[in-house]
C-alpha cells in the first residue's frame, strides 16, 4: 500500500464520493478511478468555454480542503475524474427540486455508462490492460466521437441540431436533458 499523501487521500475521497450506487456489487472500480485521476481533462482550443467544466472539477479540491482541513498540493490541470464528478454535480443541479435527494452519484454512473467505462472493474482492467480505457478517455478528450455524441461522447443524441464535437459540453448536456424530456 502506498504512502497516504494528501494527493492520495484526495484521490480516495473522490473515489468514495462516487462508489457504485449499488452497494451489493462485487465489482471493485478502484483501478478505473485511479486511472481517471491520472488522466488530465483537456480543453480544446476549438471549444474554449469548456474551461468552465475544468474549473468546476478543480473546485472539488477546495471542497476536500474544507471537509478535511488538509491543504492540497498543486496537482496541475483538472483530472478526468474531477471533471466527470463535477459534471455529474452540475447535472444534479439542473434537475434539483426542493427536498429531492442528491443524484450526483447516479449521474456520474450515467456518464461512465455513456463512455462504456462502467464495464471496467478491476478484474477486466487487469485482464485487458489500461490501454483501452486510456483510448476511451482520449476519444472524449479529443472529441473523436460521432457528430451526434455517440461512440465516445458523454451525451449521445437521437436528433442533434448541431455537431456535438463542436458544442460546449454544457450545451451538449442541456441538449441531452431536453431530448430526454
């Protein structure tokens, strides 16, 4: 077991926030979470406002500091895990109603399902290697998914009004919510 540095404690804290919604599951996703913490979320110059989603991810570091009293070391740009958790939090904000339960975890797993990362517990990761997961995250980072958001995007649409590869993630999310009704 590695030394529990503040960085490692933060990564564990993020993982604990988003453990699978079904507590009875026998699957361990710690390897996937560690890999998503390692990979940086990249903002493309073609969609510069996605920097807002990266900033949302970095806000989690401040929340961790407030909750634990630990001071975060500089980690650099937003990590993919931070980005996805923060996006799930934004999704929850969009559907929140008074007294409704927090759905962040549910939305996080919807995002992982969209990317087909929910099928990568440690047993599969160990067997098939992390290269495929890195490829999936690369497709998302490079916006190499289909123009309707399928095949590697977070918010696949049946009837897109624009090429989703050129849309801000925020607008992709809002279009997805509108389509879902």
